[in-house]
């Protein structure tokens, strides 16, 4: 019979520190709370070697992934490859939860 390892339970709050991005836990996978004001966007960037899950909790976001733009509403969940250009743009005050996991 093999021994199992008990993993410590971690808990976080979605209350942010005001800068728009809050890392919820240390280590892997990276878990981030993202807030954007209406009209605010993040320039195109990549997260090489990562699979990303983007859950829009509130607001409205146009998420550009490479050459495609997906319009998200609260409760929408998108999973995508971080090797492409990514640029979220809020069309309303928005809050999202992102999980960045190693794809390697």
C-alpha cells in the first residue's frame, strides 16, 4: 500500500489591493484576480508555456486572442494557449479570475 501525501488547504479572498492584479496564491498554478475599469485594456502580450483559463466574474470584456476577439459576459469561461498574443479590453467595469497552468 502506498502512502498518500495530504496537501495543505489554501484559502484566499478576492478582495484586491487596488492595482488591478492580485496574485491569490504563491506557486503553481498561478491564480490571479484581474480588475479593469470600463475602457481599460492590457496591451497584447504572451504567457509562453502556459494554458490559461479566464473566468469573467462581472462586467464585460473583449478578449483578443491572436487574430480572434471573443466578447465575454459574466460567467463566461475561456481556455486558451498562452503562446499567442492576448489582450483583454473592458467595455464595462470588470473582474476576472485567471488560472495560468504550465502546459509542459
